[in-house]
């Protein structure tokens, strides 16, 4: 005799609406920003993803630690110098952006999850701005973090911390404004350039080319032109713009032999150029993903 099997039963429950908590668009944007910020430092991923972030973190914090250490050993708090820090770490910041900007946006395209992000409730603009804010926040760790460390070190190393705090407090404004503008500037350029590439390797190479090859390109333009074009061609170099901006922000007189000194532009001009570049980068980034979502 064959074994009798229990028959299955089908119950027609009909369609039921979702009755759980709907967190909405703002929550989705916040989660995307948080995930992107963590990705910029390789959190939640393998050890290889953390190599570049940890390397750059060490490079940018090392000068701050050295300055505070020397100031402590010599009992000279004024050894701590805020003005030259952004210029000194500009290459390291650009390296971080070149490595991590493609990770934030190109990986989504390669893994085929971009279409899921661009489905409701997140729009193309939400996606682009979330990535922009996430990378800017990550870069503030590299720019603002060391300067706050130096600021606190300078205050507490003083024999009269309260008096030092009162004298150094006005510098907090330039420190925060300078690091925020620098982070937005580098992040905007990096994400806009990386968004044009289909693969991470190409995106990284393109971002490196912008920060490394543009200086050489501006010098070539200068050799082939005359007049105002020859003089202002160097403004195509992002590092020159950052240097002029930080000199103006901290009221530092540029070296007479430096490019910034020879350009002889008002400091506000560098600030306006950075604003224009940031706005254009964001518009390009948003337009890029709106077209992808069309």
C-alpha cells in the first residue's frame, strides 16, 4: 500500500495593505547619507577598503600632532599654525577624494543598485545631494578635525588657557569656514568628474587628472598664449585657488615669488571662484542623475 500524504490547503486571503510604519523620504535620505559617509571610510567593508582612508587620516593628523607636540615641548603655543595647514594637506585631501568619490557613486552603477535608489521616494536630486553631503562630511573629518585638535592643543598648552581661548576664539570662524569651503570644493569637483565614468578605475584616474594634470595643463596654456590669458591661466589650477582662498581667509601675505602673489588678485576673487565651481559641480551632478532617471 502506498503511503497517504496530507493534502495541502490554499486559503484565499486577498490583497492586504501594508500596516507598518512608513518612515518616508527624509528617513531614506538620512540612511543613504549615513551609509555613504561610512563607505567613504570603508566602514562595514573589508580591510582593503580602509587602507586609503586610514593612510590619509594619518597624513593629515600627523602635522597637527607634531605641531602640538613641539609647542608642548618648547612651551610655545604660538608654534601652532592654522593658516598653512590646508595648503600643506591639499594633496592628501585630493587623494582621498579621488579614491572615495568613485566608491560612493560609480559602485552603485556597477552593482546595478542605482535604479533602486532612484525609485521612489528618493529622487535623482536627493541621491546626488546625499552623496555630496556625505563626501563633504567625510572630508571635514580630514580638514576640520586636525584644526580643531590644534586649536584645543594651543589653548590647553598655554599657561593661561582662558586668556588664550579669548585671543584664539576669533580664529574659529575662519577655521570652520575655510575647511567647509575646501571640503565642498574638492568634493564637488570629485563627484562631478566621477559621475561621468562608468567604472571606478576610470573615475579615479579622471579625478586624479583634474588635480594633478590641470597644473601642468595651465603651464602649457601659458606658454602658448599672451596677455590676460597668459596671466590668469593658472586659475585653472585648483590648488592655486585653494592657496589664494586660505591666504585671504587667514590674512596671510603670499610669498612674493609665489603664483598667488604674481596673480595679484583680491582675496575675495578666490572665494567667488570656489563658490562658482561648487555650484557648477552640484548642478552637473544633479543633471547627470536626472538624465539617468529619465
